[in-house]
C-alpha cells in the first residue's frame, strides 16, 4: 500500500493492517498499548486492534485488570504498531473511552466459546497459585453455562482510543527515516514531518 500524506490517516492505518494480514504476518493487528497509572507510572502490553469504532481505534479487555483500571483512572493512552518486514511503525496518542454495552456484547458474541469462557474465568492481572487454579475456574464456568449461550461478563468489554496524533514512520536508508505526523486540529488534521 502506498502512503499519501494528503489522505485520511484512519483509512491508511486500516489499509496497512489489511496489508500486513494479506502478507501473512502473524498477529497483523497486534499493537502495543501504553497506559499510565494515576500516580504517573507507565505500563505497556500488546492487545489486538479490532477496527475503527466511532472515530476511535478499538480493542477489548477485562475492565478490572491492570490496564482497565489504569484507563478508568487516566483515560490517556498511546498505541504502537510495528511491522518490521514492511519497514513501518505507526504511533497513536489520544484519549480512550469504554465502548457501549451493546458494542461490547456484539463483539463478544463473535468470539470462540473458549475465549468467552476465559473472559469469565480469568481475573485478569490478579495473582494465581498456578495453571490448575485457572483450569478449575474454566471448568466451573463451562459447567455453569452448559447448553446455553455465554453472556458478555459485566467486567469485560471494549475501549476506543480517539487519536489526537498519528505518526507514520517509514524505515529509510542511512537512518534517514521519514516521519509523517497528523495532529488533530478541531475537525481537521495539521500535517507535519519530523526529523528522524
Ligand atoms: C499477540 C497478543 C495479543 C493480545 N491481545 C490481547 C487483547 O486483545 N486483549 C487483552 O486484554 N489482552 C491481550 N493480550 C494479553 C496482554 O498483552 C496482557 O498480557 C493482558 O491483557 C494483561 O495486561 P494488564 O495486566 O496490563 O491489564 C495479548 C497478548 C499478545 C502477545
């Protein structure tokens, strides 16, 4: 996919995710998500990008895990995609908000049953004694919902990150990389380049 600095950055980001998938890259939609605790300490982990929803980049998680709690206390976050074989990094900064219950439930329905069970069984980010404890919780949830559709847990759902800045970084020879930045200005984007 070619990059066009005058074109819409959302469409171009989605286009690159699609291209990564078409190239057969593993987890083409994986992105690093950085959050910050209320006392200013950052943490980062990989989550899967699940598409643009109401102007924001969406992902799903446990609202009671570390990232969920950090986003509840401080909604500002950043994302980073990196596809080494495409010589491309995309960085995004902005403010997150939870998706609506209906949006989270609609996505939850599309997940495999075992992932749905996992969303109930895993108390994300909490200490456990070992894998047996988790398996016991999985077995209990599986039994509880035997023969029924599994509902979306109240503590599980999506967020979207509304960007204030998006940067496309292209690897170039001699470390003369090209950085194309889109900065939100009202309903428009201010476009500028940065030195590598
Ligand atoms: C390729 C990959 C995809 C992942 N996707 C998700 C995801 O979409 N949502 C999620 O909650 N965790 C996902 N994880 C697990 C997170 O990286 C992390 O371990 C977990 O969410 C707990 O993070 P926390 O304790 O900071 O909340 C993924 C991990 C990898 C390596």
